């Protein structure tokens, strides 16, 4: 059967894609950010996932104020990089995993999650930047991807409790799929940042690090955090971190953190990144 072996959390800052595309990731200014993903690039080569369920939020690209799904799952064959106003990123087309995606969708709906089914959409930096940070510059992405878009932009957003429960439901769905697949779940977004208003540029390092500390074993505590608290402590866009709870819910109760990276600032936000392996998955050497 299919098996979720590991999870990955990472910010999806659009500037990072721009830096990669310009070939500047190794410059003195930006290298400290990208150095934190060198372990990840070696780790992913060993893990060789067949499918990544990538949790992200759309930034008014596939969805706008006309249609705002709380949870939308991509069931299509492929997804093209979006033009977010300055041209599409020069990265490969994302290959979907429709057979598994439809299976997960059916299971989630039966478990009480009213998923929006998407067969055609372009994917923005929320999805393509994490792929670039982990896989680097490649001619094609080395795995299939199931996009899972979460509304964290327009009030009301889903609660942390609902996101954690969705992750658990995804795990149950994947484990019922008969094909032998190595599946990973990536939760993206955050960390603390606010783009507009009087608090623009807010970064709360203490909050971010506490969130990363608690995610491994005290995730029920994080699930109880309200949207008001997210916004107060981590900024309006910091509330994207609820998507990391979907990743965590999809993993076993016991996980091993094998890598962590935190850097401030990147543009006007904090960057967070970590990797979890289920305790019954193959161990990897190294990490931070």
C-alpha cells in the first residue's frame, strides 16, 4: 500500500524563486538562506518520493474573490507555473498524480471534508518555490505532486484544529491506496510576517521558534491557536502556518526531526524549514 514516510515544512517566499531564477543563490548576500537547504537536497535524493502532497495557499492566482475554496485539491494531470504579474517562472510543469488524488478526494469527502475538486489550474510561488528550494534547478520535477490549496488569505480561514484533522484524514486515505508509493506531505507558508499596514515588516522570532519546537510533540497545543492570536503574534500572513499542521497531522504521532533551518530576514519575513521522518521510516544520517 502507499505510505507517508516523511513530512517537510518550509516557507514559500516569492523572492527566493526570483533569486534562483536569476542565478544568485550562491552570492554572499543570499547563500546563508540557501545553505540551510543543502542537507534537504541530499536527503530528498535518498528518499526519492513518488508523490508529494504539497499544501500551500494560492495568492489570488488560481482563485480570486469570485471563488474562495477553504480546501481545494488538484486532481489534474499537470499544472503550469503561473504568471503572477511578471511572467511565469522558468521552472518545469508540475506533473500531477490524478489516480491517487481522486482516491484521496473520495476518502476525504467520505470522512466529512467538503473538498473543492480542481482539474485545471496554474500554480504560483506558494507551490513552485518549495519545489525549487528542495529539488534545485532541474529539467523536470523528479516526482508527481498533488496540490492542496488552503485559504489563508480571506477571512474566515480554517482553524488549526481543522487543518490537523485534515492531515490525519489524508494519512488514512493514503494508507488505503493499494499501490506501493512513497508519499511525502509538505506544509508551506509563513513564518511570521505582515506585508501591509502599520505593522508591515513584523517578525516574531520567539513565536516562530516556539511553533517549530511544539510542532513535533505538542501539536495539539498549536491546533488550539486562534486566528486572532496568529495575527496578533505573527502578523496577518503569519497565519499561513496552519498549513504546517496539515503536514504534521499526516504523520505518525511519533516523529523524528532530522533537520531545521531558520533565517531572518528574507525580504520582510522570517524563513522556517524543518524535516520530520516517521519513526518507522528509514533513518538518515546528518541534519542539524
